[in-house]
C-alpha cells in the first residue's frame, strides 16, 4: 500500500489494495494552528459574532499542546506539577531541593507525601533520592501534597527564551503562584555578594514577549507575594528592621537577553540602568513576571547577588564556589517558606485583582 507525502503536509494512501486516495487529515485529528494560540488570554478574542465569549483563557488545542510540551521539556508528566512553582537557573538549587525533600518526606508535621523527578521517578519517605542518569532540557522536581498544594521546582536554565517557554506551558495548569529564585548582578556599590534583591519593578529588555505584552504595559508588584517573600527572608536569616535592609534591597530588576552584556559598549546599557534606578540585572525575572501578569498567575522574584561587574567584582571560580556553598541553601529555604506561607492564604486573597482585565473568562 503506497504512502505518498506531498508538499504542504498532505499524506495520502493509495493503490488497488487501499481503494481510496485522500489525505489522512480527513480521517484523523491533526493540530489546528488557528486555535492553538494565546488570543484569548492576550485579550484579542473576547466574543464571537453571536456574542458568545470563551469560557477559559486557553483553547483545548492550546492546553493539549502545552501538556505535551511539558512532558517533553521537563521529562515529568503534567499531573505531577503542584500549584506552587519555583523557577531557578542553577542545578545547585535542584540538589538542595532534593536534600530538603529527603529530610521532609515522612515528617508528620508536613503534608508532603512524595517526590517525583525526571522520568516520573517516585521517591517516598525513607528513600534515598538519586539524580536521574539523563536530565532533560528543563528538568522538573515535584515535592507533592495529596491535594496538589505542594511545590514544583523547575530548572529553566539561562535566558529569557527558556523562561518564556517554561511559563507559556505551565500556565495552562493554572498554578496559584510562581516565583523566580536566581542569581543576579548587583548594580549598586552598597550591595555585597550574597545580598538579596526583592523585585518590586521590572525593566524589560528581554524582548521575547514584545509581541504578546508590549513594553508599555506595566507589570506591578503583588503585595501578597512581596509580603510573603519579605517575611520568609526575616524568618530564615533572623534579621529584621534596619538589619534586614542591610542584606535585602527592594527595587527594579532589569532583565536582558545578552549574557555578555559587560562586553558591550557600556554607555547605552549603563545609562538605561541608571535612568531606571535598577539595582540588579538578570536574564529571566522580568520574563517570568510579565508572563505571570499575562496569564493571571501571581508572580514574584527574589534574587541573590552573585557578582558586581560594574564594580570589578566578577563571578570568578573561587568567589562563586564560596557563594554557592553559603547562600544556595538559605535562598532556597526562603523560597520554600514563602510558598508555604502563600499556600496557607485564602485563594481569593492570593489571586490579586491587579491581574484581572476588564472582561475575563468564566473559568480562570
């Protein structure tokens, strides 16, 4: 039975044995790219000619597409994802998250019941959590609760493109919150390596979302997230008041799409950073926040200063190793504690009205 492939994607089965000659798309369901898009969630598609509006921010085809992408990129089934998502760009955080899960599973004072890693490998109380032999592009690790209120950590790697890809697809799961825990360049001479930065504004020079969310759209800080993160920093570091301000600053985080920005002519970039009053620079935070705003997912950012290029303090191997040893455990613990605090918050309070448009779908 000959099978013919034609330009444009048509596949036809023909011949005397087949008795027919027509494209397989006439028999089987195939992706419909006209409905696999973000028009609803972006606010471009509200009501049809009959005045009927969409019920949800994503079409069924878009959801199906993203569920398949999640399984591909993270090597875990979508049903393992929890309602509270942590993003990071370093494997050190994955290692620490695994150690935290191993020590927490079986603790009667927590609701965590199992830990799932790439390959859908399940670990329970008493199991030694091991690293999978093959790691996917964006490995996900899930510290699960029976009701889905646990914490998922995704190592998205470096760059705004990865940040957009991960959040584009996780958004269809409708998580209750996502936070970025990463490293940044400190831009002020009063900052020290290891200091924390709590973003309350974003300078978007990542460019990957310009077509979906123009840069003139403000991305506000969400009070519920900000308070949870600040309290978590206080609890973990045992600093408060003026002392807390010595190790954590709130301010604008600039997100760029060029990892080697230090090698460019500094006049333009530095001038923009100065005019924006930015205090830190990274490559993912504004992308994650902007997609959180776009998809109505509460978002936040807590970064850790790992270098200060404008002041001659580069991330050299010895300096970086010491930083990783002393700060990663503390930083991750803060993120986990913030998520646990948000989990205890009523959903109607967590899902900020700042994320609502003039006309929303019935089911968010």
